[in-house]
């Protein structure tokens, strides 16, 4: 075997080592990519569950807000009714009481003037 043949064998051996190293790296990369794909699949499944639960929670919140809206509306109507009732009572009772107080004051003054 001459020098060119030995150089060819060394080059072929180096190429074989390079191919073996590349195969090892590619196998590790394939393993990593498989794990990443599995993780993405698990995350997608978890995210789907979270999205479903979030939708259910938002539905319950919407239902509760409808109840709160009913209570708020009823409270506003009650406040309006109480205000109207207070005004009515004030008009019905307060004015006659003021007139009665004025009348009693006038009567007292007349009596005090007569006695004096």
C-alpha cells in the first residue's frame, strides 16, 4: 500500500468517526425534540382544561352578576319608594303640626296678653 492509500484509509476512518459523532448528536436531538413534543402536548391538554374551567367560572360569574343586578335594582326601587314615603309623611304630618304649633303659640300669646 502506498502513501495515497494510507491517506485514503485515514480519511475514510475520520469520515466514519465524523458520521458516528453526527449520528449520536442527531439521536440526542431527536430525543430532545420528542420530549419537547410530549411536553407541548401535555401543556395543550392542561390548557384546554384550564380554558374549559375558565369558561365555566365566567358563566357562574355572569349568573351571579345577574343576581347582583336584580338586588341592586330592587335596592334602588326601595330607596325611591322610601324617599316618596318620607315626602308623603312629611307633607301629611309635618305641615299640620307646624300649623298646630303656630296656632298654639298664637293662643298662648292671646292668653298671656289677657292675663297681663
